[in-house]
């Protein structure tokens, strides 16, 4: 075993422990004592608060080695101190097992295609510099950074350095898998094989099978994994198996985290409609008073304010690329024409109008109405969507026949029609505006199938002796598929890239690509210092024009320089 492998595994588990420590801390000081949060939710809450801290701290300091080492150490100490009052031996062993299983997905030569392009550079910028106003002028992708970049920036650590810039996706995946698994075990121990049991079992299998490769998570799949958890919580609440304080705490923390990962997931707020309807129907209007007493509500608002503020400082838009939220008159602001152009580009890409080998001639005409549908069918549906639907259908069919029983039960069910209708609306919004699986399609399509399927499976008599074996077989096959696909991926990467997961476990870093931004930023800052000293014009060959105000660098949009001259 190489030193690099030992270091990676060591810092991997230290990161899990530290994040969980922060979750324990905030549960202790902010969470109602009557709310029982498992280790999975504590971990996700730790991510939630660490991300908020990352946003706040970057206004003043860079997330360098000393700062991040201190943050990691504090989290570990919090874990060691608070585990005494939170000690659950079986759960702790189970959590370690979960992260040990998914560790294999951490090894990889190749990262997500967008990772070297802007995920890595933006995260690295957070570790090398305090906030720079107008960094969106460098690249349009920098105008709406995902919150996962801010979280990942806290893991620039000694020895391991920048090779934990993708750990956020794995932590979200691991803690989510744990809490979903625990819900399954709780139902199993109670021998209550209801809709919630089968929904969570389906969700767990789905995550292991379809989200097996960490390199493909990007900024999108983490939010979709959290969405499975959120829908599970909504189902629990609607079935009156959880008090409102517990439900609202989880919804505020995990919902805010999911939305923060990508700006288009703001549409998830539509899920508040069935929740409000349920509260109104149950005539529990005091719930709204309870919300104002819940500190997580205010931290969610703070989180949103921070996201909006960063969007504004990066692009001049409160929610880029929503044009009516943009203010063009600031020196660093992106032009409205450019914002609209990029908005059209993203929509065109999601509708298969822009691929590595194909570009439509008239973009605006192509994306309007349903003109894109035939092209999307040819270039996306039969290329990627069909494989996904086939796999999803196969998973559902296997579940149906494995748990099918001739004996049926008369089970009283809560009506979920309004929730399902809302999910259908989410699907229509997704399909009409950005019909790409990475933009929410994976989970929306899956949940629309899992909810009725889980309701159907709960009708069968499953108290026979073979039921335990069936669950074991499903979980064994699911985890085996996860392991096999990752092992096969590593073997193929070794063949193609001459990469050894034992000798060199780190993903590939191209110095010219990954660190291009850092060099350009450094050059711009150096030029600023020189031109200030020499009192000459700051106009230069770089696209970025630097000015300084109130001790902060501002990258001015070309054409706006006169405001500062």
C-alpha cells in the first residue's frame, strides 16, 4: 500500500469525522432536545453549517492550509467530545461500513468533464485568495458557483492538498445512504413493510446503481440524492410518523443545501405547496408559529442571502442567469445581452442543440415551443435517456416480481395525490425548459415511478419467512453492482491512462488546465500593482482589468473601466 493511498484514506475518514463533529455540535446547541437526528442527518447538518461558514469566511480570508487544518481539527475535537452523549455503537460501525463501501468510488484518474474547466479552478481560487468582486468576468461559469465548491474549499489540507476538492459529493452521498438505510432498518425491525419502506429501499438501490461513479456527480447528482431524502421526509410527515419540529429542521437544512448546489433547483420550492396544503388541511396553523421558533429557518434565510450576495458580487445578478435579477450598471456586472446569451446557450445545450459534434444554426428558433423535440429525441433520448429508462424499468420490474405476493392486505393509505401532482408539475417544468438528466431528470423520473410502485408493493403480504432473504438478495445485488461497476471503471482507466489505484490514487491534474486561472489572476494582480506604481493605464492584453477599492480587487467588465479612471 502506497503512502499516497494511506494519506487519502486517512484524510477521507478524518473529513467524515470532522463533518459529523460539527453536526453533533449544532444539533446540541440549536436543535430541540425532543428531535432525534441520526448520524446521517447530523453529517448533512454539518455540511449545511460548514458551507454557510465557508461563504461567510471567504469575504475576509482565503481558505488556506492553516485555516483549513484548524477547521478540520476543531471538527475532530467536537466529535471526540460529543460522541459520548451521542454514542450508538451499532450506528457508528454501520456509518463506517457505508463510507468504507463507497470509498472505492473515490479512486479515479478521470474527473467530471467540468471539473478541470471550472469546478477545480473556482474551488482553488477560494483557497488562494479572499473574495474578488467580478470574477464572473473571467468566465461565465464563475457567475453562479455551486455551494459545493465552497464546502470543498475547506478540505485543502496538508499533504493531501487539493485532492479532496471532490469530497463534498462523497460526503453527501455517504450520509444520505446512511439515513435512508436506517429508515429501512427501522421499518424492518417493526415489520412494517409500508410504502415508506419500499420507497426508501428503491431509492437506496437507485443511488448505488445509477450514481456509482463519483466523477459524474459534478454539482448536479448531489442535489438529486438529497431530493430522495427530502421526498422520504415529506412522505413520513404526511403519514404522521414524525413531529413537525423534526420535519421542519430536516427540510430547512437539507432543502436549503439541495437548492444551493445549483440555481435552477430553486424550482424545488414548489414542494412547499403540498406541505402548506397538508398543514392547512390538518388545521395545524400553529405550525407556522413553530417555524419562526426554529433556528434552522433563519439559517436557511442567511444561506439564501449569502448565495444571492455571492451571485451579485460575481456577476451583478442576484440569481444568474435570470435576467430580471441583473443590474447592468455596476462596473463588474455582466451585460444583459451576455446574460441572455448564456441563458439561451444553457437551454440549447440541455435540449441537444449544442453537442461536441453538432450545433444548430438558429438557436432561438430551435429552443422555442417544442421545435427542439425531434432533435432531442435523435441526439439525446436514443443516446442517453433510453439507456436510463431501460435501467430504471428493469430495476422496477425486478422489485415488483421479487416482492410480489398473491396475498394482499387491506392497507389504509394516506392520500398523496396533491404531492404527486406537484411532482408532475416539476417534471413538466424540467422537460419543457431543461430536459437533461443531470438537471434533475434522474430523480424526478425515478420518484414519479417509485411512489406508485412502493404503494403497490405495500399491498402485498410480506410477513413470510422468505421476505428477509428477499431484502438481503436485493441489497447484496445492489451493492455488488456498485462495486463491480467501480472496479471495472478502475480497470478500464488503468488500461487507457496507465493509472494505478494503488501507487497513484489521485485524479489527474493538468497543470496548464487546472491552474491556468490562478496564474492569470496572479498576472492581473501583478499588472495592477505595476501600473499603480508607474501611474499608467491598466489596459493590457488580459481580458480582466483589475481595480482596487476598499482593499478588495474588482475585475471590471471591459467598457466599464472609465468609471474607475
